[in-house]
C-alpha cells in the first residue's frame, strides 16, 4: 500500500509501524499552529522529485531578459521598475523562497479548517473531549500540511516565475524565473526559447512594478483569500460518517476526507461576495500586466501575439493556481474576467494616457468594479475627459 502524508516506508506488507510512529513524532516535534510545515515541505519535495537545479548561465540569461524587459516597459508604463535583483530559481528554490508568503496565505485558511472540526462536533462531545482537542488540532495540522505539501509540489513543477499565479510570493523586489519551467512552457509553442524567456520576463517585471508601487495590493489579495476561508464549514453528517467509518489501520482515510465532500459545497453569500471581489482584483492585476506587456513587446517581439494568447488561455481556463487552491478549500484562484480587464486597461491607456491609467493603482477605491468590467467601453467613456485621478478626497 502507499504510505500516506508523505511518510516513507518499506514493502507494502512489511512496513515498520514503529518506524512510522517515530517518523510521525519527528514531524510533529516542535510544530505549532494550524499547518505542519515539516510535513508540508517533505511532501512537496517528494512531489517535485529530481530537480535540475540552475547554472551560472541560467542566472545570466534571466538577468538579461529582465533588464531588457524593464527597458521596454519604461516606454509603456508610468510605474518605475520594481526590480532590485534577479535570480534563476530551481523548483526547490521556488518552494523555499515562497514559503513565507504561503504561511501568510494559508495559515488563516488552515486555522479555519481545523476549527470547523471542533465546531461540527456535538456540544456534549466537545465538553467530553478535553485534552483530545489539542491532539485533534495537531492531527488537523498534519492533515493540512500533507495536503498543502502535495499541492505546492505540483505547483512547483508548473510555475515559470515568482508571480506566475498573480500573487506576490517571492521576496520583495526579487524578479525570478524558473529555467526548467520556462523550457516546459515553451514546449509546443513553436517559438524560440529566448523569445519565450523575454515574454515571461516582461510579465515578471510588470508584476513587480505593480506590487512594489501599489503596496496595498499584496495584502489585499491575501485578505480576500482569507475572507473567503472564514465561511468554510464542515458537513456535520459527513463528519459523523467519517468518524464512524474511520479505520485506524487505514491512515489514508483522513487525508482522503479533504477531497471527498467533508466540507459544505455550497458557498455562503459572504463567500460568494468575497470570491467576486477576489476574481475582480485578480482580473485587474492580470489584465493590466497583459495590456502593458502587449504594448511593450508588440513593436519588437515577433511572437508576442501567440505568446500573449497562450498565457491568456492558461490563466483564464485554469492554471496551476486553480488546482492548488481547489484542492485545499475549493477556491478557484482564477481571473475569469481577464479579457475584459485587459480591454479596459488598453482603452484607458489609449484615451487617457499611461499616467492616468496607472494612477488608478494608487488607491483600491479608485479601481474599476466588477460592473465596470461588464462594460469596459462605457466605463472609459464615462471617465474620458475627467480630471487626473486624485486620492486626496479618499484620504480626507
């Protein structure tokens, strides 16, 4: 049998239970909080498998692509460069470099998931549980850590940069591409690898301009994900069935519960509202990056049209981010309104100029709404000829 939660073991019939328990103790030792990061890291590294690493040539190619990208963007974006340094990341390096950001993002979600177990228990059961609740918390942290690690490991094999999923995951100001991911992305595109690298470098550099010069943005995206998580609830009938049917000799059962209907499937009204806000903001981020990248590359990069279309399809129809969050809490992190947002930013740049377009990022209340994405032309028409955007009235 497969050994769950990322444990290592011997043959199916001869697995050493004592060794497994000792390994379990090691994984839980010193771990506090709603996520067991020891297990998450171990599971992720197993999912990543062999890692090609990076070379000095990789670092030079990434640095050259980012430098050229920033030069091109200067003529089509009023936000200055947000890149302080460049790096070529292996998949394992991506896992290490993004772990602090994942902690901020998923620990509030995990805390809510673990809390739902106690909330779903009958009152008399909770009063009798006593010390067992702390054990259940550790088990929940272990369960979430194993699931998270598998998701992050899968994500590491697909991402191409530090901002690939539309969130600021790496250290501030560090623009990074994953050479192994860039090569995999280029497969089948019939586009020279150096052009693919430059295109992805443009997107990376554009994301950094936005995240650095709209400092409220990374935190707002995290807050919206956490806001969605606040509505997570456990199906009490499913929990009772799981408790009744759980076989202590089958430790995979608890892990399977994460993906087999334990959580209530119908989102609450609050979750639906949070999801609309999150999808809208993601679409605005990705639409802006799409628009400025297309404008910056069109005069010089011959393959920009097919490259941009391939990225739009990847982001809009379900990229690596969607699979990661869907496997954890059923949240699809997808910019569904990407094309509408790109059209809106493009029209704003054409009619009002790059300065007025980019000034909208100075304050969250200035950004277009989901209703504005329904009618980009109408939104631009309504704002055409107006005064330059000013946040002073919002701060008074």
